[in-house]
C-alpha cells in the first residue's frame, strides 16, 4: 500500500513537473512572440501617421507613414473634403540613381534628432503648398503635387545635409561638404555660397552640443527676401577628437568626432551674413567671450535677424538683434538665474505685422509665456506661472490668438488658446485626459490634433480652426497590439512624487510581488505621463513575468517649477537617488502588494547611471540593477549638459567626484548588469569600460552585454529581442519570485 502510494505520488509529481515545464515552455514562446512583435513594430508605433502638416489652403494634410514592420516612411496626402488618403511618393518610386546610403554626418545628425526611420525622414512644403522637398539619404527630390512629377536635383558629390526651400520657393539651400550651397530650380544650377569649409572649420553646420543639448539642428538661415543667408562658422580646432572603432572592420580607422568635455575646449562659433551669390561675409559681432553658446537664430520680416546667446556657465542668456549690413548687435532681453537659465528652443517667436514677439521665462518661479514689444519691452503675460505652461504651438497675430500646451497636472498635456490683446485662456481639450499635441499652420482653416489617452491608442484627427470640430482622421496602418498596458497613476508620499504602477494582467489581490523600478530620474524628462507610450508595453510584459513595475518622477524632473528642477544642481548622485528611495518606500506603505524585500532597478542613459548608483549606494533597498548606456564619470560627458548642473570641473571638482560611480566600485555587493552599444557617440562606451575596469580592480563580480555597431539606442529588432531576454534572465536570477 505504501509502495503504491509512493508510486502514484511519483507519477503525480512527474506529471506536475511536466505540466510546469509545458507551462514554462508556453510562457517562453509567448514571451518570444511578444519581444519579436514589439521590436519589429517598434512598440506597435510603425504605421501611424507622423509629421502631419496641413497645406496652406486647408484642402489637404500631408504626412509620413511606414509599413507596420518596415521602418521606411512614405509620403501620403489626406484630402479634407472627401476623407480619402493616397500615397504621393514611396522610397521605392525614387528615380534610379546613386545608392542612398547615409553619410556619417547625416547619420550623426539623425541620431541627435532621434530620427531612426528610413525612407523619407522629413519633408518641407513651399509657402503655396504646391511643391514638396524630400531628402532620402543625401539626394534632393522636389515633388510637384499638381502634376506628380518628381525632379532630382543635380547636386555635387559629397555629404549633403539640412536642405531648405527659400521663402519664395525658387531656390533650395543645403550644406554640402562643410559649405553652404544654393540650387536655382528654374536654371537647374548649383552655386557655392560659402567656400573653404573643412572638417575642423565648417560652414553651416550645427555643432554637437547645439544639436544634442540646445535643440538647434541647423547652422544656416534664409533672409526673408531670399537674397542673403546667415550661417555659422564652427571652429573645432583645439577640441578633443574622440574615436569610435568598428569591431567588424578592424582594418578601418575609427570614426572620429569632436566631443567637448566639461572644463575643456568648446567649439568656437560665429555667425556671418553672405549674399546667395557668394562673396564677402559680414560677421555678426557680439561678446562671444561672455556668451560663447549660440542657441538660436531667426531671420523674419517682422523681427529682422535675431540671435539667442548664452554664457558658458548658463546663468545668463541674451536675445540680440543684429544688423545684417554692419554686423552690429543690440540687446533686446536678458535672462539671469543663479543656478542656470533653461533654454526654450521655440523662443523667440516673432509675430507678423510688427507686433513684437513671444517669449518664455522662469524668472517668476515657473514657466510663463509673455508678449513683448519689438524692442523687448513687456506688453502682457499671456500665461502666468502656475498655469502649467509646457510649450508653444502657434501664434496667429492676424487673428489675435496664441495656441499652446499646458496643464497644472504635469502628467497631462492639453491644448489651449489665449487672446493676444486680452481675455481668458480657453482649454480646447478639457475633459479629455491624456496627452494632446497639435500642428497649426499659417492661415490654414484646419489643424491636426493628436491625442494619446491613458487607456487607448493614439489618434490623429483633422479639425477646423474656427470651431475645433472634427472633419476626419488620418488613417493608421499600424498593427493592433495584443493587449493594452494597465497604467495606474498615483502620488507617493508627503512630497507628492508622481508615480505609476503596472501590475501583472493576472494580478492576484492579497499576494505580494517583487518590484522593478524603471528609472530615469534626471533633468529634462518625465517617466510618469497620462498616456500610453510604447515603453509601457514593454513594462507590461515585464510585469506579466511576475513583477510590479514602478516609475517615479523626483526632483530635477520638469513640470513642477524652477526650484523643484534645480534641486539637483551639484548633486546628481544624491538628490535623484534619495527621491527614488523615498518615493518607493512611500509606495510600499500605500500598496502592501509591493514586496520591498525584492526590488530590482533598471534604466538607460541617466537612468542607467541612477540604476548603478542604486545598487552601489543603497544595497539595503535595491537588490539587483541593470544599467543601460550609463554615464559613470561625468567628466566624460559633454560641456553644455554637464556644466549646467555640476559646474566647471576646472574650478570645482567636488560635484564631479561626488557623482562619479566608478569611485564607488568597491562597494558593489549586489548583482549588476551593464549593457552598452559600442558605437554610442552620446554616452560613449568609455563610461562602461571605466566602470568595468574599476569593478575588476576592486575584485567585484558583475555581468555585461555589449552590442557592436549599436549606438545610444539598441534599435535592430533581433538585438532588441536578445537584450530583453538577457535582462529578464538577469532579473529572474537575482530578484526571486514566489
């Protein structure tokens, strides 16, 4: 009897084991399917309309769209009257010619702009909307919308970037091999505007920190009458060259870039004005020793030639008007802050009919939108501090209204209008929770409204400017995801940290779950938003493996006022981590299902830095960390970003030493996985290499996964799948589940 019991028990255990193996196999297969689909569809975002723009007459809306699993964008046209959509041009229809392999300069520029789709990355319309300029891989195409004819411009050989129609639509300008050129469309002739540009002293190119940190991606600008061009000369002589080798081609010299580090030489920038026919350059004069950073240039009929310049310590910013004939400048406005002045890359916005310009400032403790006279004098505060101003959409001086985004709850973003001359602001999306964006073009009777709700997929509608009523919706070709993330927004602790939780879809009340903290925690970016962005599908997949995934926005993140953001000044390794710990512990008290004895943390870039800080400095809270492309030694990052927050190490090394995680390597007592792309030219691989070397010298074990050929983002679908399997396996080993 006893033997039979044992026999049957053995069979039951065997069948139970086989069932568990089968369930695990099924779950693994489902997981692999999810990762493949997620990577190939880019989080089910490929196929959605992007960069939609109404034509000036409001009859059509042009937009780009890719196939659901092919990141090559084509140009489409939506007809407002009928609701019909047609493809205007696809990459496959490009006239035969030279291969469209991107140049190194264009690849770097797109990396800075976070543009990863192929085909047509962007397009431009002439002011009358009849022609479209496209730049697929360094070739220039002009599409005539009326006839459908496509003309390729016969430009010279070499690296071509940053093409733009002239204001009158008769010329196309661009940068070719470090010099500015124009192409006469009627005469079909190319002409050099500047000469002598080199890799070290380039004409018309935005330098690295302008692109990566200031939001300025261009280095040249048309005059309103299309007779002159303003352009930058960037002198990189004396700036460090950093070299990024290609491990797949050891016989080839490493790719080089000028990379200015904190406390060291910056690129020197000056601004010149030259005739489109070429000839002598008139250089604009300002105190470049005091204001070495050129963050913005505008040349408009109403405002003339203006530029925004900034001091190296970023505590002063000046708006200057320049005389193109003499190069002399006069100040219109000065901003000061004892910590730093944040740049708004949309400012100034000059209004038509000589009505002055719009400006934003944090001098009152939070962002406010101002209307100023042509001489800089304040006319009216349009959006006061405390209203949650987030960004300008459009300014229509003739109609007397300004469109902008704002929300007193920084987790949301709403569309607003305010009368220019006086009157109360009106929210156009009241009662519609989520994130709202709009594209409003001059004089068009329609605009484009994109809504990202907290519980649904994005939708892009066309609406009437007059009454905001919908007239249609731009069609999406994206695949439908297999599920929607279960986003739960909350507030943690007495400090009121905004937080989000994502629970497993098979969540069982009363059970405790290990916690994964998805962290960024640094300036300029929020993790907690009331909309389903594609990262949340990945977090839901992780939650479905048996975790509760949490994210928090602590001090330093935007949207909660000047003092909140500037609390991280000089204290990168202290304040952001302290807030993540405080917020996490508050969430644990509020939600007993969070098992804070089993906490993993993962993040990328600044989040990778903070993840490494977490296990090095607070092993009592965090039990394992994945640090993706982490900054480890802030003396290795760029000048403009790092000196803004930590100062200049040439005069104050303290904040750099305190924030350096490589100096804490001997403290590692928890599992750490480091992931990095070897072709990263933003957070270069040297960061991870130095961390690895420090850990090795300290005798501390760690894990690593490197991706040859990948930059700051691991984009190749097969490699993405591999990376997330690696991360999940690491978490499964070191953050135990019941």
